C-alpha cells in the first residue's frame, strides 16, 4: 500500500482560498446577471461575459487541482472493499 501524497497546511489554506474565490466570483456573476435588465444593455452583457469567463477559468483550475491532488489523497484515506 502506498503512502498518501503529502497534504500541508499550505495546501489546506489554498483549498480554502479557492473555495472563497469561487464563492466571490459566483456572487459577482449573479450580480451581473441581475443587472442585465438595466440600461445600457451592451455594457451589462460585456460585464456579465467577463464575470462568467473569470468564474469559468478559476473553476476549471480548482477542479483540475482537486482531480490531481485532493481526490487522490482522499482516496487513500477510504477503506478498501474486500
């Protein structure tokens, strides 16, 4: 049985920071979507597209890190079916 990959306090802090950033970006996107009904519409659409693009980029990075680092660590902590 191999030992789990190291998980440091820095890794944990990064995980928390990622979570907080995703929540903040989601809130920004929600706010921009709410503003779509206001005038002038072209500016609001651009703001919404930028907020959505930023959220997607960060989400993609977080999901990749979770896939490559967090899930393998958690998998080593689970009991194996016998």
